[in-house]
C-alpha cells in the first residue's frame, strides 16, 4: 500500500502521542487537527485496511473504526 500520503498530513509536525490519547478530550483534539487534513481519507483507509486498533487515524477513534468495518462487512454480506 502506498504511504506517500503520510508526508502531507497535518500530523507530520505534531508529536505522535497526540494521536494516541488516553481520554476523550485527547481524541477530540486529534479529531480537530484531522478535520482539515488533506489526506484524511487515505489515512482512515490505511488504518482500516491494516486493522490498526489504537489511536486516531483519519479523524476516527478505535471505536469508530470498528463500527465502520462492521458496517462494511454487513453491507458486503447483503450484496453477496
């Protein structure tokens, strides 16, 4: 998977710890930075494709990414 998009993220100059918060406030801070990121979509897709289960990726928390994957599985099952 191509990861050149990572060099264009709003997070590139931020400490990685910002995207691995231990509380809801930290998640909101990371989401705000992600909200205007030009590579938000590829970041989220990267986390989903690689089943990354920690941190905020593409503006989505761990819980949100699990929900997205579940919805996609259910949609695929309905098509199949």
